[in-house]
């Protein structure tokens, strides 16, 4: 999972979505909104197809699912499920791209606590604040927060809902990407000092799963070659962290 920069929709598309939302709101007020049928019909229209295209651009050239980072991002996902939040069915900020499996697992789930979502929206927050990667198993798990001496609630919930700690194919893919990224840093460390721009490019190209944020803002900074890079070349580390955080990982 990686932090994703949300792009703006073309103005005409944004306005068309606003009109669709206003129509849906009016129907709902009159007691006659069929959420599934309305979405199914809208799904075939140009504004929604355009929105899907922008989501695919946001997801990067691999067009991976914004939740698991592993499978193809097949369709539009409503962060707040449309069945329970029909007032956000056509709201751009509520739309993400996800794979069939994540869509199926999430369904209408949307755990909340004290009025705050416990799901992670990768276009609004850095997922690695809440999540951790376990190189030994390839699983994505909740991040342990020493400040509260507990695992983050958001991390715990999203891992449970999307079963991020029990998807074998995803875990194998993440482990492979992890090994590849470690290898890129190991080779760069043979040059002294490593070139930050070349390394940033090599890392982005090798990051099939949106794992880079874990090394630069999560516990991945303790993995051996990354720890050596940070210790021995702090300026290169800083420059890399800056470029990696500011761009989509792919
Ligand atoms: Zn997925």
C-alpha cells in the first residue's frame, strides 16, 4: 500500500458528478433511490469512465489496487460504501481504485470509532503510519505504536477487513519486491557516495508493490542496506526520502 496523490477531475466531469449526486440526493429524499441500479447505470456513462481513467492514472503505470498494491485495480471502489453512504456515491474524494478481491472482502464494511473511519484512505494519509510489513512472511500487519504501547486501530481494522496478513500470492509478491529493493540499495552502496537521483529512479522502477514508503517512513528503515544507507549517507537518505514521499511510488 502506498500514499497516493489525488488528482483533480476535468471540470466538466466534476460538474457531471455533482449533478449525478444532486439527482441521487433528490431521489433519496423522495424515498425512491435504488443505490445499486443507479450506480450500475451511471457506471456506463462518460463521466464515470473518465473518473475511472483518472483513478488509473493516480494508481501509476502498473494500475495496481490502491489497497493491496498487488492485484490489478479493476474497478471503482467507494471508500465509504455507497449502500450506507449514498450521499457520497458520486463524490470524487470517496472514489478509489481497487482489485476484485479487495472489493469483495471489503464489501459494505466500514469500521468507525468515535465518528472516525478506521479504514485507511491512501489518497488522504500515509498508510505506513498504520501498517507494517513483515519480511519474514510477506504479510502486511498493523503497526505497533510505542506511544500507546499498542497496535494502531486503523491498521488492525484494515488488515482484518482486507485480510492483508493472510493472502499468499500477495505475500509472495511483496517478498519478491522487498528482495529486489534491498538488492538495488546494496548495489548502490558499492558506489561512494551513491547517486540519489539514479537510486531513486531504480527504486521506483523496482517497487512493484508500493513498499518504498515502508523503508522511508516505517520500520523498513531498519532493514540492513537501508539502515547502512541512512547511517553512512544521511544526505543521500534525506534526498531520497524527499523524492520518494513526494511522488507516487510507480
Ligand atoms: Zn487489492
